[in-house]
C-alpha cells in the first residue's frame, strides 16, 4: 500500500485508474488482518479494550494527524510530495509491528 501512494501524484488517465484499483484491493485486505491481530494479542478477559484502542488510534489520532500532515505537505510543496510523505506512516507502522513481533 505504501509503495502505491507516491504513484498517485505522478500518473493520470488509465494508469491512475489501475493504480487506484490496486490500492483499493490492498486496502480491503488489511481489516481482517487487523481484527485477527487484535483478537490474538488483546486480553482474553476484556477484548473490547483492544478493539477500542485500535479504533481510537485509527480514527481519532490517525485521522487528525494524517489530515494535518497532508494539509501542511500540500501547502508547502506539491501533491507527489504529499503522497510520498503519507507513505512514510504505513512503512513506520510495519516497522513497529515487525519489531514488536520479533521482540515478543
């Protein structure tokens, strides 16, 4: 997913349509994976805490910070730079999750 984001700012026409379609397919793969990870690593006595924290992180913090960061990037530079900058967040998330899984 993060690899596709910089491409959005540099293509148009059918190429953009194809890349957006691939992006959509990849996006719909992640929710089931996220749900299984939360179910596996949240406490068995209260799994709702894990789901609640995940939702808060995704929608509250992620939406707010992502919007501010994207707005700042597009104001100070251009769209390809914005998409490249937004691609850093998923890559950082993959690195953090990988480090967590290796550490555990």
